[in-house]
C-alpha cells in the first residue's frame, strides 16, 4: 500500500540522477519507494528543512556518501522531487536550498497559471 506518491518536476531531479552510478541510483529508487510506502517516515530518510516553508529533503546514504533530494508536497499525499546533490559538508549549501526553493516557486506559479486558464 502506498501512503503517498512521488513524482518529478521538469528535468531537475533527472539531471542529477542520470549522472550517478547505477548502485547509487538503485539506492535512491529504493529510498523513494520507502518514502511512498511507509506511513510515518523516519527523519533519517525524510526531513523538513528548518527555516523553509514546505521544503523537505529525502536523505540517502550510500557508503560514506550522502545524497539529498529536495522535495515538497502538493495536495497532501503527492511529493514533488526537485533538485538533488551529493552532500559533502555538514551544512547544506545555501545555493542548493535556494535552487530548490526556486524550483518549488516555479512549480507553484505554473500550477496557479494552469488553474487560472481553465
């Protein structure tokens, strides 16, 4: 049973994903499936980014490497994947957060524009 559905927005996630090794891609796919199928997702895998409005990160550990995929909700049970990156430092780079917030705003603007054209 799925508790939520995860989709991508434009090419942002795919551009990141396609550059990764196949084993890392598989780990990310498995983590995304876990996020879809578990009712209460542990913070180890899915965490709200403090200081942001509605921005979350899907967290993937592969060996010593950490990967983050920014995401946000639409209609409660739908998670939209934005950009991702390989986390090399303790603190998440502000440039990556800004990019994710820009992607989120773009998505919301397009959705609103589409809604207004109906």
